[in-house]
C-alpha cells in the first residue's frame, strides 16, 4: 500500500452498503490506504452492527487484493422484527 505524505493526504473513506441480507464494508477509491486498513474496516463493521442491534452477524468474509484486505462482506440474520404499528394509519391498525 502507498504511504501518506501529510497535509491531510492520509484521509480516506469507508463505505457501508447494506445489500439486503449482507453488508459490504469497503475502502473508498483512493491510492493512499493505510497499512492497517483491515483494522479500520473491522471497526466500521462493528459500528454498523452496533447501530442495528436487531441484526445478528452470521459470518464475515475478507476480500483481498494483492494480498491486502480491502473489503469485508458480512451476512446477517434479523433477530427482532421492528414494530410497524406506529407507521400505519389509525384505520389500518384495526384491520387484519
């Protein structure tokens, strides 16, 4: 991986993409990725699941490029279904 040169050039983004049943955590398209990128990806994945306590991670798969981890794909199960009654109108709540 390339080394950073200062003046804010070491910034990079991590994308989190919910694919419906699995999530993709990927570094942004930049040439200056840190050597410890897998740690940043892992933290992003942990935070993604922390914000969604109703999901349970089933498994995770690292995606490598030239021997370096550049993405994490994680499959999940839905543990608790959200209460949708608040989103329905009053007339719809009594109908079933």
